[in-house]
C-alpha cells in the first residue's frame, strides 16, 4: 500500500522514467512532443518539492531521488542534443564530467567520512537552471520558435562557465568538510 508520504518519491521516480520518452522524442526530432514532456517533468519537479515541504513528507530517499531525477533528465537530454549536433559535444562531456565528479565525491564522502546531507550551493542551483534554459532554448529553436543566434551562444557559454564553477565549488567545499571531519572534529 502506498502511503501519502511516499507520493513525492513516486513523482521523482516517474520523472526518471519520463526521461526515456523525452530523449526518444528528441532523437526522433519531435521537438514539440519533447518540449511538452520536458514541461511535464518540470511541473512534476515543482510538485514533488511542494508536497514534500508543505506536508512534511521529506525523506532521506527523497533528498537523493529528486536531484537524481533532475540529473537523469538533463544529462540524457544533453546526450540526445549532442548526438543531433544541436549542442557541442564538449559541452555535453563537461556536464557529464561535472556530475560524475559530484556523484563520486558524494559517494566517497557518504561512505568514508560521514552521512551526506544534500546541500546544493547557489552556483549549483544556477547551473541547473541555466542547463534547463539551454535545453528549452535549443528545443524551441528547432522550428517551434526561432531564437537569435547570439542568445544560443550566450547560453552555451553560460552553461559551460556555471558547470565549471559549480563543479569546482563542490570539490572545494566538500573536500574541506571531509578534511575537517577526518581530522577528528565533529
């Protein structure tokens, strides 16, 4: 039986599964449907966060599932857009590398130092926002709504810069925390 406290987690899991049709529609170049599915995923992200916070249905699992669902959707979208040649391959690799560094660092911290409490920084939140905006802009630019080339280039550089800054910030902050707690301080 599903408890109401599990609803935010189920929404996050559904968002992970929604990544498959989003990517499929992107690869089929059905950008209109991909955009609708991406919007549904965005609404579900807001909904699970609202339910968890408003009703106190937050959990450790939810704290891991929600960002995981965001990353699965964004990384898979970046892979599809790079395959189609709509974003540079180097940017896709940079986004994936950043996420691999963060996930690897989080796992090491969680299992070797102490239990990880997810605490996204402002630069990380801005990076995620800019990544979403870039996906939306690229998809909209594919015949749905023409965007100026300058805007696309600006968004590409913004995502690259915030991806590097966010990754470096995570490495700096969490390596300092690890050193602090490994040194015996509690």
